[in-house]
C-alpha cells in the first residue's frame, strides 16, 4: 500500500464492500472530515454510532495500518486544500475562462513592465544556441511554443520538455549557450537542478518563473510570473496565459531587433505555407 494514495478516493472506491458499521464511519468522514481528523477513536465511534472496534476495522479496511494512520492521511487530504474536497457549486464556465485569463494577463503585465526584458533579449540574441527546459503540463507545452516562436525568426533553438533530458543537455553546454527555464512555481526539482548544472558549465539562464523561488535564484535574468489560481479547481491553470505572454514578448522583441531578417524569414514561411494549404493571405503563420 503506497503512502501517497489519496485516502478519500480509496474510501469512495471501497465503500460498497464495507460492512454496515464501517460505512457509517465513511459517511461521517465525508460529512465532517475535520472532526474525524482531530477526534479520538471513542469520539469518532460515538459520533458514527458504532463501536471503537468498528472504527479500527474501518481504518484497516481502507488500507491504513491503524486509526492514527487514517487520521494522518485525512490530514494530508485537508492540507492539499479544502477546495479539493468540497463541491464548487454552480459556475459560468465560459465566463470563468475568459475573465480569469484577462485578470491573469493584467496582473502579470504589471510585473513584466518592471522586468529585465532587455537583459533577457540581449542574452538570447547573442547565444550560440538557445535551449528551453520545462516539465509538467503547461511548461511542457510552452517549451515547444517558444521553439516555434523563435525558430521561424532564424534562431538555433531546441525544446527539452522531459524530466531527464534537461539534466543531460545542461551538462553539455558552453558559456555562449543560453537556457530558458519555464516553471510557474519555480520549485520543480528537475528544472531547478538543470539550471544549476547549466550555470556550472558557464551557460546563462533566463527563467520565466515566480520571483524569489529556487529557480529564480539560479537564473541570470528572471521574467516573473504569478498565478491567479482560484478555489474553482475545475478551471485549467491560468498561469499558462502569463507564461505564454512572456514568451510572446520575448519573440516580439527579438523579431523587432532584426526586422529585415525577421521579415525575410516570415515572408518565406508565409509563401511556403500558402503554397501548401491555399486560402487568403491573412491566415496565421503556422499556428
């Protein structure tokens, strides 16, 4: 039995096979998890209207060593946040998506206006090669997004959205290489470690991450992002919008830095795509 299993999911899955007295304990947990996490066996038994032995049997039936172990796992579930236990109620899905996106971009624009965008652009523009590291859902996708944005401008850039590859690649870098690390929290061990390894070999690091995080401390230049996560857990992480905006800002600044080259590259890309797919001349460039 792994210690990391979600005890509430285990109780839900095992509920049908529990004895009647054990089901009463389960129902009490879902009705008042705070009480069960804090109370002693006798109080739990009295509240559930079962015997002390039934409480112990329930704990073992759902994979816990004893009642103390059960309470520890319930406490762990609570620590993850009450929003992951309680019902969110009614919500306007369309409104939530667009409103949260707008709010997130507004907050992060203020941060970016104070950030060292010029310093990041200088590093990227002078790099022998650019490497983008990210791990996890949003960061994985956005490493490739940054690669798509810059490769069409003529930059030598590669995306490494896996946990082990960034460490391996970081160990091969040279002082004229630049790594862009993506992590909303700045605590993802694989990315923080890879940034340190890259720095050990003289490479420079640009981090799009939270200010004051371990990843920010490991970087030469930080472009700060903050997440506006709400109690409505069903909404996908809004931090994606902030990171994407930061990437677009860098791409735009680099494109404007070398307008003649950028225009030629983009025109060649446009001609190639139009010849392949047809359509009018206002279709996006490979998006």
